[in-house]
């Protein structure tokens, strides 16, 4: 170590200049997000899953094209090319979990809350950077998956154009849905403070309700099913949502966002009260 | 300035901090002493608003910490050197903290240099030694050029040079008129650094006093005197207020008289002195005495592990 005497550098700026603002906390959270190794891995995994799984599934379908008229009519080329979104949601959700639960695991949260003692700006800052980073990466990824998938499907004339009704909305909706799943992970991480617990609950929320609904009498489960988190959320990713088992695209997405908002609100409520 | 009034923290049925009232003043280093589990870290977390008090209140520079608009300007704190994401570099850890208050990259570079992290700042903090972690934590505490500095066990894991550096850093910060509040279990370290002491044991305030008064009050100083005729000297000095006991090497330990008084009395009686030394009780001993009492005052009925 080289220092021998303490240097006390001149005060950098007046007290007013050092106010904590939401914009500054967002910048800080952006620095954290981009310098956390798990970010690169989970976002890379998300992009690879969106594009790779979409391409693979498109290849699979083009080797076994639908033959009978009903199957041809029901064939959804957009959904085939966007299959990877269903797997990428795990990577994105885990990214959200890690950004906050990781701070509790390492103890960084105490330094963070000492710098932002009102705490809530930290949660909103994390939400902004997770939401935007996921959106900005998954939109081009979904578009690429769509284009790659359609070019594969065109081999059998099964493709569809981006300009066809509902197609562009489904591609954009896929990115928006992933972004919302990232926020869901963030909310669960902040609420539960433990990576393992939050990831377990995230899986439970994404896959559990559909399984449980299957145990109910069909009349009930058909009614409930469209309102379950994932079935509601993926409505916006489908060109033609199922009239029975799905809500309208934007209504379904709104229902999913409501679930996310409830989790974030609970997280915010607990964040302000608990000892860090 | 840190002011605590009746500060209390209860975890379940365990009182970690029990009705603490004290003031930490600017312009000097205040040592915060107590055995492990005495409630030092809990008190510091409450000062920073990280833990909510069960009772009482604490303010920093006149306001609860949470209410400061520019918190890093008011308080810089080192609570736990391990509070860093191991995958992130020291520089980015500091940058993220700085950005919350609009503090620029040049200031981050300044504090990195000031604590001597240098090139290590760009490496992952997970590979840091405890000493480097402490330097990083101190860099974080200095970021906002704060009026109040709170450091929990800053010398932990530092080498001798690092300890000397901390000592002069703390004195320098206090000399600039800042409030410096440092916890430690190293009494000898505090003796060299702190001008004022707040001592707690089992969450309760034991002493809030100047360093010199603390030592003087805790253990009386002794005069060690060796002479050619210990028996005559002992008889001469012994009285109602003066206690004399013999040491192994024929020296006497005298309490209740100064070295001057012992020397004059011996000279008047014609006794030849071979050695005459004042023996100050060490801070370590004073501390041990005080906290031992504090432990004894409270029956150990809970018997639970501390902290």
C-alpha cells in the first residue's frame, strides 16, 4: 500500500448538489446492473433462448408440416418462431431476482440503503433498469427470432409477414411480457430477500397455477384459467389468442401487469419497514 | 454531531441496546467500546436508519438520518467490510454509491487514491483481503466528504502500516471539525486515537467520558518504588489513605500518593531510593474492570449467545 498520510480532498460540491434524486438512483442502479456478472449471463441466455429455441422449433415444424385442414388452419407461424420466449422468461425473471436478492446475500444492501436512506427510490430504480434492459434486449431478439423462424417456415410456405394483422403486436408483446417477468422477479427478490426462495416462488408463480387449475372441475378451471398469471400474460404474445382459454391480448397483459404491480407494492411496503 | 436519546433495540426477548443516551461531538475522535455483542453494531445501524429502534431516537446533525436530502454529505459509514458484491470491482461499487448523490467519477478516483487501493480498485472485490476490504469500506465512507464519519471496527484485518494510517486519518478528520465515531474492541488502539469514549456493555451505557478521566476513574494509578530499605519505607508511607504492598523484587506498590510525594517523604526520612515510577493503569485494564462490573450487575438469566 502506498499511502502514508491521509489526503482529505477538497469538498467536491455544495450540499444541495449532493441530493439523492430518483434519476441519480436510476443511474446508480444501471451501474450496478451492468457491472454484475450475472446480468450478462442471464441476458445472453435470454437472447439465445428466444432466437435459438425459436429457430429450432421452426426447423422441427418445417420437417413435419401440418397436413389435415384443421391443423393447417390452426397453425400459428408467429407462435412457432417465438416459442423461446416461454423459456427466456426464466432467465429474465432470475435476473430480476438477483439484482435485489444478491444485494441482501452480499450485504451490499446496507451500503445501498446508507446512501439512499429512503429506500424506495432503490426499488423503483432497479425496476426501471431491469424493465428497460430486458425490453431493449428482448425486442430485437424477438424480432430476430420471428424473422429467422419465418424464413425457415417459408421453405414449406408456412410463413407469415410482420405486417399481417396482430403479428407486430405479438412480437412487441413478447418483449413487453419478458420485461414484466423481469419486474416480477425483482419484486419477489425484494419481498423475500433470498435468491433461492425468490427463484422458487418465481417458478411457482409462473408454472404452478396452471397445474393447480387442472385439478379443479373443468367448468371452474376453464373460467379461472385465462386469469392465471402466465396464461393472461402470454395473450399479448399470440396473434390470435384462444377465444376460450385466453383473454384479449392487451386485457390479458394488463391482468399480468396487475399481478406484478401487487408483488412490487408488497415489496415496497415491506422494504420501508424491515431492518436491513 | 450524533445524539441518541433512550435508544433501545429489542430482538425477540433479547435487549440488544438498552436505553442508550449519548452525544458524539464534532472536532474529536470518539471511541465506541464494548465487548463483542455489547450492541455497538446495532447502535451504529440505528444511527444510519438501517435498523428501526424499538424505543427512543437518534439524530445525526440534527435530523434522523433518513430525513437528510444529501445523506452521503452528512454521514460516511463503514459498517461491514464484506458488504460488497464479490463479482463487482471496487471502483464500480464506489461509483454506484457515488452516483446516488450525483458525486462524480473524479471523486471516486480521489478516494481510491486516498485509501491506497490504487490498481486493485479495478479488480473484483471478491478477491480482496480483509485489509483491502476495509480500505474499500473507508473509501466509501469518504465519498461524500461527510461531516460525520462512522466506522465499525475499522482496524480489523489491517496491517501495522494500515493501522497507523487509520489512526492519522481519524485524527485528521476530527481536526477538520468533523464528528468521528469509531467502534473497536482494541482498547490499546483507542488509547492512541480517541479523545472521548463511550463504553457500553450488554447494550447499556457504562461510561461517557474523556479518555484520561476514563482511565483515572476506572483504576487508580500506582507508584512503584524500590529502595535500600523497603520495610522502613513501607512503614513511613502507610497511612489511612495510602496503601502499600510489596512486589516480588522488593519494590513497593504505593497507591494514594504521587511520585513527588513519595520522593519527598523518602528524602526527608533519609531513605535511599533506587527506582521511582508512576504506573498508569492501561486502558485495557480499565476497560476490563468496567465491563466485568457491567456483566456482574446483570444476572445472566437469558444465557443466550450475544449477537
